[in-house]
């Protein structure tokens, strides 16, 4: 699986909102775009998709903008990616045959492996919440990945 630009931008936009939760008020698309360096017209489309998924709420008019619809501890990277890109899978190869009845040589084994890889990706993305990522960004938690656990 490749995280799309849309998935990356959605994650960055929500991280920006999570980092500014204490500011207690809606954030305009323009402010989010300026803080993140994302293109405003594309960001508006992404925020509408995130709103449709129940991850953000919007307020119109003076003092309007976007706020997180849920606590940052309750929003995972997996939820963000699903909201803008759909189901998290390695590919659209179909489900493995449970009875071993493969149409082509090696098909059943590979379908099972692709299914397992997709499951691992979903589990990994479910582990990270916006609160975790905000804490990492602030330096309150260590950076993820093997380099964070290897001795220097």
C-alpha cells in the first residue's frame, strides 16, 4: 500500500488541529494551509471528506473554521486514511480461497499473503493516534521506527 497524497495531507491537517487544541476555537482552512504548507483549494476538499467521516466539525461565518470532532486520543491514522482513501488494503486482488481451489498456480498463497500484509498495515496505522503524533511532534514521545530503539 502506498499512502496517497490525500491521506498524507489529511493526516497533516488533522495533526495541525490536534497541535492547536488548546487554542480552543475553530481554525480556518487558510490558517491550516499556512501552518502546514498545503494548497488551500485541495485542503478544502480533504476537510470536507474528513467532515463527512465525522473527524472534524465546521463552523460558518465570522470566527468559523474547523475543529476536531473527537478527542485526538480517539482518532487513529487508520481512520484518517480510510476517510479519504477508503479501505486499507495492499491491492484489489480479492479474497483468498478457503478451500484451496485456486484458478491459477500460486494464486491462493499470494492472496493469503496480500491479505496478511494488509492486516498488518491496518494494525500499525491503528496504533498511532493524533494525540501520539502530536506528542511526538512536541518531543514528548520518542520518534517511531527502528532508529528510535537502536543504540546510538
